[in-house]
């Protein structure tokens, strides 16, 4: 088959985009929007934002099921023939999801350029369990370049894959989050309602907050599907609102209406929501995880709390509610931190990885 003349200047970006809309999905889209030297092709679903913006997509169906694992697995299986077909005419494939890592040897044998981004790899079963990690390590080792989204992850990955690791963090569209003098009325959580995100910890802390501050309101914004989400809704106290999946363009409004943003993750890479929360110029409370602590200096541009610690989280929320001047200073400092992570800069670094490894 004659090679497509665009093949060496095209990159196929593959991740779960959806079935699970989340940080990695928006990361892929924000990179694709800003590529200048390379033409992006996205593995995605019919009718997604990427298609609406005119970005070329490979559409893949998936099984509608209440189980996240089954939905993701069905998406992966349906993706295999699509990826094999499109990669006949293209050279570079960029994987953003661990479900796809078993395909790395297949494309490596066909002399394709393989880039892997690990959107946080600790806290997940394939790294925590030695038997599984042995296989994932072998697959990832065959990639041409490994991208870490947090500085701490980079340190660990460099030991596993020496000479192959580049640190490129998540970015933020600063223009999307204009400065706001609005004080806000809600305590806000942004993200998937998933055990990883520690929503149950926040709900418990909020029960303590209500005893002293009965008029406070908590907004949980993000996809809320499955047994865990149902349990969270069942156990939520008064003044907690689950708004579910929201239009992306509504995000600045959610931040504007917030008096603080709380991200109580139990494990995390570098959450995309973190840079967006910093850009919102509102005080933030986040888990003291290496990826979070690389951006947030407690007491300066936010507050760090130990993960899975209801007492610490409650104390931090109370501090923001009762120390308004200090909270305002933290919000302003957070905005300055976010300005260094504009997506235009992040996209340029990603293109440099493509150029360096292009065959």
C-alpha cells in the first residue's frame, strides 16, 4: 500500500475518550487543538467535542454497561482493528491509556514510533502488584519515549526506563479562566465520582462542617455513575448537590461560583483539575500527594492535607471559611502558579517529543 504523504506528519492519539470522560480525555483534546507541525487523529466516540471542532477522529463503539471496567474493555477491544487499519498509513502513535499498552509490541514490530503518556501510574493495580507490573513494564519498555505528567512520577519512571522519560505536565487554558472578584458561595469538588478521587472523604468532612456552618453548600461536579457514586449520593448530607457531567464550557462558571475548590484524591498523577483550580484564583485544598505537592506549597498557594484523613480535611475547610484574607492571598498565588502551565507551552513540548523520536 502506498504510504500516505501525511503519515510522518500525523500522530494518532489513543486514550479512553470516552467511555470515561475525564482529565486524560481533555489532555488529549487540548494537545490536539494546538499541534502545529503534526496533524492529529483521535481515537474517540461519535459526536464528541473533537469531532464538533473538526478534528479527524477514528470512531469506536463500546458496550453500554454499568461496569466501568466492562465499558473500557469493550472500547479497547473494538479499537484494535481500527488502530491496526489506520496505522498502516501513519508512523506515530501516542498512547494515553494503560489498556492499550499490550499493543505496543505489535506496533513496535511494525517499526512504528510509539509514545506513551502515563497519567499517574501509582495507586493502580498494574503497578502495585509485582506480577502485573512485570508485564506492563515489559510493554512500556518497548516505547520510544515515556512522558510523565508529574515531576515525582518522572523520578520513579527514570529508574524503570532510563533514558526514555520526559516530564510534560498537564496544562491549562489561562484565557478560559479570567480573574474574578466574585467571592463565591459553594465548596466545590470537580472530577469523576470515583474512589480514587476521595469523594467519600469529602462528604464525611462536610458533615462535620455543617455542625458549625449549617448554611454552607457543597457542589460535586463530574460524572457520577456506578455503585460507588450511588453510595456517595445515598450517604450525602443536607446541602450537597451532585450536578453530574457538565458541559466543558460551564467549568469557568463553576469555579467563579466557588469559594474554594477541594480535591481530596487518594492517589493521582497530575490532575488536570489542579491547574484549572489554581487558574481560577480561588483557594484550593488538595491531598498531600507528590504530584499535587509539586505545584502546591501549603499555606502559600493552597493547603495540603493528608489523603484519607477526614479530620485534616475538615480543619482545612474551616480555615478557609474563617481566614478570608489568607484564603484570598492563596488564591492569587495559585493564579501565578498556573500561568506557567499554559497549554500552548505544553503542546510545544509534546511536539518536540514527536520530532525527536520520528523515524
